[in-house]
C-alpha cells in the first residue's frame, strides 16, 4: 500500500509515534499525534536518552501518514546532525544547523512571516482556526500543517538565541503562543534547561526522558 496514493482524501491514517505507559492500570496505549488536537510538544532528557530519535520518529510518522500537501516539516538541528536525514523527505522544506546562523535566521523569519500571513488569511475569510479552514475549502486550498522540529534547546541558546538582539528567540516564543491555531507547531527537545524559564511556560505538553539529576 502506498501511504499517499491509496489513502482516501481527507482520511489520513492514525499518526502513531510511540507507546504510552499507564502504570496505574498496567496498560500501554498508542501515542497518537492528532493534527486536529495537537498544539506543541517539549521533550527534555539527558544526552543519549532518545530526544533526537523522538523528533525523527515523529517526522517519519507524519510523512508516512500524511501527504506533502497536508504536512510541511522544517528542522533546526542544534546538536550533532541527527535531523539532517529528514531533508530527504518530500515533506521537508529545510534542515539548518546551529553553525548556519544566516540560514537559521532566514528560516525563522520566513516562519514568522508565514504566521502573520495565515492569521490575516483566516481573519479575512472568517475562520476561527485552521480546522475550520481545512473543513470548509476544497482540498487544494487547504492550509498545510507546519511542524518545526528543534533539536537541543541548550545548543540553540548557546549559538542562536542572542543573534539579532534575541529576535530569533522571540519568534519561537510567538510560534508557541500563536502558532497552533493557524497550524504551525513546534516540537522541541533539550536538557533540563528546557523545563525552566519562560519558554517552558508557553507549552503545556511535555515529555521527560531520563535526566542526569533526579
């Protein structure tokens, strides 16, 4: 079965990216990413705890279950290049590294412009959010969901956060506060620092892997 060709339009396969343990009832259930309900996600853990693999798994699951017309992917790799293979996916617009400061700045500014454009488009058409827009218009006119995968927040803060007077960090904050309603989602990984400070308070959904400190 070809995941895009054989799937009925508007009826994507469930996007399963893992298992959730429920110790209280001694059960496991599938971790499903539902585009109609998903906002953003932060995952914190120690090195080699599975942070980068989580992003790769989510990207692969989205690419398997959704067409390139429904989901667009962008990567900001502030680690050791774990996200670079995602550039081979037809869904992926770009993967930039922390040493590519100019490319990273251009990407984030482009995402900020897309956020503003979508807000204006939805407002002018009278749609409350992307779900209403995608349900009301023909398939070719539906806005795609955009996923920005950022690997290693600590690497971002060390190399990109202070560029251009901190404007790149402000763009990420704006994506977290305003992006979900227009179909722009941020999935971030990092160490313990990701769970601290203002950036953490902007995202309700969090996963915690093994950390060096209790």
